[in-house]
């Protein structure tokens, strides 16, 4: 970007990712290094994304940060770690010297970031947020190199949001974490039939063989193997959370109702048609193929009848109608819980961070302050 202008600005969007093989905690909390390698699915930004604008100006007197319209602490250690690393890489690329043709690294930074989904509801908002921050800063400073290691310094799973499709976060072996990176296992176009349902009801030790198995299931587009392994990994993760002292409770009664519903639905069909996973939150993420979406959405609607928002109960990608057989209803729909699920978000695998070229979409105005979104 040009430098000696009054203001330089870049806006990017970044996706949410959902782990199907989880990393099970950190072996180094300062560098955010995982105990195990993990594997995730990047969700499409048409339904779930973070948008971040980063601006630099010689007229700014201090670094500032706004999250969802409210000023936040720009001095947060993880934010500073990302800023420091991006500036270091920019300085290294320039050979340690300033050039009048490039943006001065001494300029202060203003950052504004917004999510189009609940920020703390187990939907990996920090992953999308830090991936978007790093992407916007990299664009601002003209960096093009691999940046998943930098995003990891903000939030571990953010490194996986630097790519689309199916992504592995490698554990790495080096103490400095330089080999703990993300890489794309397959693009979002690899499995076009795969769909994802996020059932929102509250807006708030994996072995190497398991990871290898999941990668093979994705390559083979084997939903039976993919679904079974995703559910087993999620169950084991949450069982371990309960086995800690004091125990950690992420799942709620509604979460457990959804788990039981998925198993009854699969049992009725005699094979795995839907697979659930839960991250550090109560909302279920359901993987399924497009052919099963309409029927399972109707099963969820019957099991958790919407109380007030029937026309807004299903959001995101369109969902067709389905007529349930009496046999299916009798076998699967057990004791409906009205209003327990607020809404269903229908999405699919999608791409990694994107540059926003339209200046009207910048979150910051020409004065470097958040624009009014009224």
C-alpha cells in the first residue's frame, strides 16, 4: 500500500472453522502450541464470518481497537503478539530499513472488527477474529508469506481459519513453535455434497492414527467414517472435560437431547446420516450430506418446535421441505422440547480469508474511527 498518504487502509473477511479432530489443549500456553495435531472444516463466509479493517496513519497518536462497535483493549497480549509479529515480518522483508514507497512501520494502527454471529457461543469467534486481524494487517503492510504461525499466536485454532476447506493444524516438534503450522488437506470444492447445520440454543489425548483416519475419510468422501470419528472425538473430549477436577461443563441438557436425537435418527436409517460435534460451547454442529438436510431439519423442527420465530427458525442456505413418515416420527421424535433450539444455521465448507475491495465496506472512516452502521 502507498505510504505517504494521510491514511492507508485494508479490509478482510475470515471464516469460522469447526474441529472434527480436536487438539486437546496446549503444551505451551505462551506460544499456543497444541498437545496434538487437529483437523477442521472451514465454514462458508456467506453465513459465518468476521470482517476486520486495519488502518495506519501518521496522524494517529495511539493504537486503538474496536470489537463489534465497542472500543476494546488493544494492549491485550494476544493482540499485541499478532501486531508485533506482523510488523517484525514486514521489517524483515524490507531488510530492516524504511522506504518512502512503503507504509511506515512507526505509524499507529486503528483496527475495527465485527462478527455476523454470536461472539462467545462455541462458534470459534476468536479463530475467525485473529485470522481476520492477521490477514488485514498483512494486506496493509504488503505481506504475502505463510501467516498461519502468526495467527496461531492470537488464538490456536485461528491458524486453521487461514485456509478454506479441510485444514490440519500440525502439532510441530520445535520448542519455538515455528513448525506448528496449518495446511490445507483438501479445498472446499473437494466434497460438494457436505453440509453443516449449526443448532444454536445458547448465544454464548487424540492419537495420531485418529487424525490420519479422518484425513483419509475426507479424501475418500466417506461420510460414514467421517461422521463416526467426528462424534467419537467430540464425545471423548467432553468426557475428559467432565473427568477433570473441578469438572468443566460445556454441554447442556439441550446438547444431550441433540446427541440422542442424532443417534436415534442414524439408528432408524441403519447407518450414519448425521454427525455432531461440540467445541468449547453448548451449540451442536451437525455434519450431513445435502440429500439429508431437508428431512433432518424437519426432524429438528418437530423435536424442538420454535416458539416465536417459525419463519426465522432456519437461516443461511435454503432448505427444501420434507414429509416425515409415521415410522420415522415414532422412532426419532421423542418428547418435543418447545423453544429449546433458537434457530438452525445452514451452511457448507467455504474458502479462507478474503480481501474486501469495496471501500464502502471498510469498518473505519476517513478519520480512522468506526463508521456508523445505523
